C-alpha cells in the first residue's frame, strides 16, 4: 500500500496534488484524515507532570543505595499479613535475605511515549538479586512467594521513613496492586495524595539468565498438584510458566518496542489509534469506568502493532499511522488463532501442534519463543477477531468510518440481548493454578489445565451456552465485573471479579420450543446427551420418519407482556437448564440472568393478529359499498396499534343509544382516501361538508345492507365491530394540495400554514403514511415494536407523554440507521440505543434525518439539511426556537412531527443519560431492579398539583380499586379533561403556561407525591378537585399536574 503511493507521488511534481492523492488512497476522504489527526493530537500527551519526573529521578538512588539489608523469617504470611502467599509443599520454606535490587529500569509506555492522556502509569522494573532464589524456586509458586516477600519488605522500608526523607517523594502514598488481577503477584504503587493523574508502579523482576527458558516452556509442568488428577498425568502449566517468564523479559520487550518505534516513525501514533479502537470496543477500560474490563492490555496491543509493522514488508518512512493500524487489525482478523500461532518478527502464522493446542487458547510468542503474550486473552480473542473484521469492513466500504471505528464506546447495554452475571469469584480467581477438579459437564477441547479460574469459568460457560442455544445465538462476548487490578494497603481483597457473559441473539429463532439433535445411532448423540443430560434429552419420531434426540421446552403464554419467573421465555429456560447442569452448585443458583425490563415476550401478540383481521374485514366492507359517488383508493390505518407500538388502548365511547355501555371496545383511527377528482372542493369548509355527507352515506349503507352499527358526526364516523370501533375520517388529495406543497416541498417557505391546516394534513395524510412505513419496518425488524413501546413508557414515566410519533421516529432511527453499531436485535437494546441517541446527538447543530420509507435520495437529503440550516439561522436570533429537529421525506421541514419543546430539551437529555447509567448499573448488579431506569427526578419540579378523583362520573358512582373497569376508564377520561382545562385557558394558571403535554403515567410516577400537606382545594372541574402542594424544587419552573397514576400534565410556567 505504501509503495504504490510512493510511486504515484514520484510521478507527480505538484506537492498539493501529491497530498490530495495520498489522502484519497489512504484515507478515502479528507474529513476522515482530519478526524484521525485530531484524535491523535487529543490522545498524545504533551509533557509529563513535573512532579513525576522529579519523583523518578529521586527514586532510583533511593532504591539502589538507601535500602537496608535484612533477614526475612521463613513464615512470610505471618511477617507480612497485607499480602497473600501460596507456600505450597515441596522444599521447606527458608528465610530470605533482603538486599538492594541489582538494577532499576523504567519500562513500559511512559519511556516509549505510547501512553495516553487519560491515565499515566510509569512502570519501573526492580530487578531482585539472583542469590535469593534457588535452582528450583520456579516450581510450586515459590518464586511468587519470594517475590511478594521482597516487595513487602520494600514497601515496609519505603513507608518507614525513606519516602518522607526525600523531598520529591514526601507526598507519595504507597499501596499494593494485584498485577493482572493476581494477588499472588503484587506490585507497589506510589501515587501523590493530592494528584491521582499519575502513578509509579514498582514491578519486581529477576535476571533473564537465572533459569533456562526450556524448564518454563509451554509444554512443561511447573506446578505439582496437591493430589493426582484422575488421568494420573501431570499436565503442562503454560499459563503459570508465561507468568513467571514475563517478569524476566520486561527490559527485553522494551528494547524490542523501542527499536520498532525507531524504525517506524508513525508506529507511536498507530499504537494510539489501536488503543482508542480497543477502548471503543470495550476491551480496554476507560479511566473513568473500571467496573467492566478484559485481560487485554496496552502492552499487548503495542506488541501486535510492532509485529505487524516489522512483518508487513512496507517502507518504514512511507507508512502512515493509519496504515499500521489497519495492518495490525489485519493480523488479528486473518489469523486462525485456534489452529495457528504467531511469533514476533516472523511473517505469517505457523500451524499449532496437538500439544500446543491443549495448553492455551491463543498463541502469540515473543521472538525468543518463550512468553506467550496472549495467554490471558484466549477467552476474548474470538471477539477481538470479530471486531477487527468489522472495523476493516467499515474502513474499506465507507468514506468516513470514524464514528464506527473510533467514535463511541460500545457498552453492554447498547449491544447485548441477554446478559449473565455470575457471583463474585475468589480473590485468586486470576491466578494460574492447576485445578484438581475439571468444570462440571463436558470440557471443551483445548481447555488449558492451569487457566485462571475467572478465565476458565467464562470460557467454559460461553462454550456451553453457544452449544445449547445453537442458531439462537449469533455471537457472544465476555467481560469481568470489578477492577482486574485492585489496590489495597492493609488487607488483600477477599473476593475477585465476577464473570459477565453477553449474548447477541437471532430474534427469529427465539420462540422455537423443540430443538432437534442427531439420530440415536449418530456418534454426536453422546455429546448431545452430555450437553443436556439424560433427564432432558429424549427420542422423538417426526412425520418424515426420522427418530432424533430432542429437547422440548415449555411454551409460555402468547399474550404475556412481561416475562416472569413462573412463565420464563424459551431462551431463559435453556439458559437456566445449562447453568444448573454445567456450573458448580455454588455458582448456578446465584447467577443473574438479565434480559431487560420486560424480558423476552412475543413481538406480535394474538390480539394484534385479530386487530388486523378485523381491519381487513372493515376494509372489505367499505370497498363493497356501491352508493358512493367516488371510487375508494385505499383505507389507511392510523392508530399506533397497527404497527404494534401502542402502550395503552383508547376505549371507545359508548353508542348514543347506550346499547353497548358495558362493553369495552378499542377505538382505532383510520382514513378513507378517494381517487382524485376535480369536483372535490378546495376550500376547507365546503370540503368538510362534502366529507360529512359521504360519512352519512357510508353509515346508511353499512346499516341497511350489512347490519353494522355506526355513528356519524361532522368530522368522523365510528363503525362498531364486536371488539373494535373504527373511527373513519375522509381524505381527498385535492383538498390539501396547496398546504401539502408548502409543507412537503423542499423549497424554503416564507410563511408556514396555520395550525388548523397543519393538524388536518397531519391527521389525514402524514400519520397514515407514517403508520404504513412503521408497520412494514416492524414486520421486518421484530425488535422494533417492543423498543418503541419501552421508549414510550420511559417518556411517560418522565411526565412527557403525548409525543408518541417523536418516540417512534427516534426508535426508527436506531434501527434504520444503526451506525456506529449493528442493528438492535432485542427491544431493550433498541430502547437503550434510543436513549443514547437522545443524549448524545448534537441537536443544536445537526438535524436527525431518517429515511422512514426507504425512498430518500441524496438530493432530498441535501434539501432536508438546507431546511435545517435555514431554521438554525433564525433560531440563533431567538433561542426559544431551538428544539429537537427530526426530518423525513414526509416532513422535510419538521412541521408535522410534535417534539418536546426547547424548555425541557436539556432536562430530558439528562434524564436519558441517567436512565442509561441505571441500566448499566443493573447489568453490573449495582442496582436490584429496573425501577431506577424509569424513575422520575422530582427535584426538577417546583410545584405539584394533585387532582383528586370525583365523587361521581356522570350518573355513575365513584370507582373503587375493585370496581368496574368501564367506570375506571371513564374516570381516566374525566381526569384527563380536568388536566386539559387546568392548563389550557379555563383557569388563571393558564397565563403562565408555555408548553403542555398529557402523559399516561406508569408505576414509576407513584413516587412523585410524597405526603406534603395540601394548602386546600383551589379549583374544580366535573367533580375533580385540584390541591396545591408546596414547591419541591428550585429549577426554572417545571410544573406538574398529577392524578393518582392515571393521567398527568407537565407544564412550564413563568414567574407569577
């Protein structure tokens, strides 16, 4: 790649043309190049803190010259209770002679300049004297014990007065840190008490020639188990051996990286890009959030980048940082890590031997072939490879892939459909040691014998889940909850990390209740029975005559709206069975299975199918009418129920005759569109008169010919079916042609139509076409409807209902334009993506453009952008015009979509951010329920009004909690009318109102009214009394009208 650009540059003399050619060939767009340059500038530290350099200069002579020699007693655990010691059998423990280290070297990213601004950690290698070790001390953790004892004595002397005796070091505090999460391999951290931006880590090492490399080879055993394993053999301890060897190779690896950085000038920036990519993928934890992490380290990424640069055959001085970044990802993506090994500096990958395949899950060795850099990373190497392939596809296919590759961090709640969180493991869960008992169930091939418990448990559980879920699972991910490198001063931590397994599922296969396996005679039948157990696996004969091993699951009720413990989904049943069978008894019952606030429920319920069947019957009846003077073009569904996105059905009012007063039928809006005709009047009043006459004609024919009851008004016709009432309105294109040209044309309009005209166009033309598009998308993307319902419920919990189309547009955006992620495959992931979009989108400078019907052209997209820019110029003069701007081909100027006003935009975005934080905390086990996600922040409100229920609703008595549901619905209607009257002009309060929205409140709002004393009744409407409660907030005037969980109004009031 680099040579082709170099040749092209040689042919072109003009330096400007050369620069343009380089940009086109390497970066695809100048914008992407500028973004990368700015990112590198942002990540590259300018200058280390002056206190750090002074501390490093003072630390070296202190460690080499001022430490006192001392004999440490053989009982290390009693001498140093702040650390853990294995002190396993073998040679009897002996006293340790502590002396000053042989040499001190600064190693790691600080010296190389590859560290980032976020967190500055300086690693200092402290080489212990060789004479404190015996020839066999590499066995049975004896090296670990002496290493820890040497470090503990170093800590004791530093804290005993040496730090206070040096001016640059006097402000430093010392603590222990578990290196790579292993408390048996501690290091010493020195950090200023008043500045947590930098840390000095003292890492004990030993001379590389102390023990021959061969005795710690990946095929050798260095840990003798307490008792023999079942097969009688002593397996290789590749993890333990690499752990011991890497302590002696720190300076050597530093020299390797330094020589690569000297040869490739752009390698340092390439490493920065690689670290940013790994952080966005979730492999490297951000400095601000260490709760979720993986064993991937910046050192590993640096070695991969240096290897890719040295083996790619590119010209060192002509290769850019972006090229080196892509080369590194190519190594990750193209290597078959389960079958091949990579050696630093050697081009290509070699095939693994059978022995090598058993001792580690992934192999990347240093040039000497001694240390396996990937020995901890095996469980996540598959995900590393998948993310590398995804990034390479994006960079090859998109002109500006910055957001997808480097833009945002993919947290679990934005990606995982199903999450399993195991309880915390032991504090030594990251320590490589032989397990005398293999994990329950079948052991996967290549399962290393000494893999740390935290890694082994995660790898085993992931493989079992993938085998059991089969085609239900698309891919999986592993994380560890808890800081993998905990720190302490007095006592080591009692518990270790918890395993977090994330699954991305295929929604089309989730409801299958019978899983077919192999035939009974097939060799795979034994593995099938081992996976499921003989109590679950059974033989079944199918219609084609085959007899197969099968597992059968209980089918949950089709009409459920929330998954419960008593009625779990099929996926939950599978996971619970696999956990019980394959996890130890102390882990399985405490494992938390997390599938979102509602769990896995059917996307299309039986009532939705009945609804569409009733609508088709209604459509057929209207198309059969013979007395209409105009031909029927189509009958359009309008209600949100037709796209399966409704969270509350509207109850149809009873017929004037009162014959159906006890029936509860759903009211659904529809629109009847006639074929174009020049005889239709263009003026609004005559057009409405003609429409009313046609409604009367339709009612008459339905009643006389079909016996269907219908009630007509001037604006609509209610057609009554046994379960549903269809409210029919008439639309003719000729009537709204002029308004539609103004609203939907791409040319800027000097004057906007009136609100009445907009509402009529919105009701008769825009909503039917929007609903048709949403219905088609909901059928193609099964999780979309559930995500929209969740997002609407969250908006309702924030007292912001009434913006259903706005919610549907945001959810559509995350499914139709999912970048920088993949399309969601579960409702709660779509819900979290909508919250993320609401929080992170730059609403003040950008328009959210959605291709809602799949017909948006580039020319139209440019027109939508120009319309927003024109609005932005006007809004800069009047800040009150700034709002959520969502435009589509159906609504290019954002005139038809009702959005929350600018007065609550910032507050609503903060609530979305808080909801995401609560969702994340629920996944990590920091919060016990989903209630916090939907919780309302009452501190934002200044005054609360409570609407007390009326004593009577019409002639009906008051409804109690166990009363008639029809009366309850009528009570909700009356309460909503009271809230409307309170803020829309019939009370003195209305003069302070700047915006209003009528939400439907769920359970989360019950916390709104604490028991503050009412001042007294101030207003009534049809028996509803309003009580003024004392102010509960200090913000800019959010005002709430509330009625016992059924209806509410949130308004913004000015100063009285």
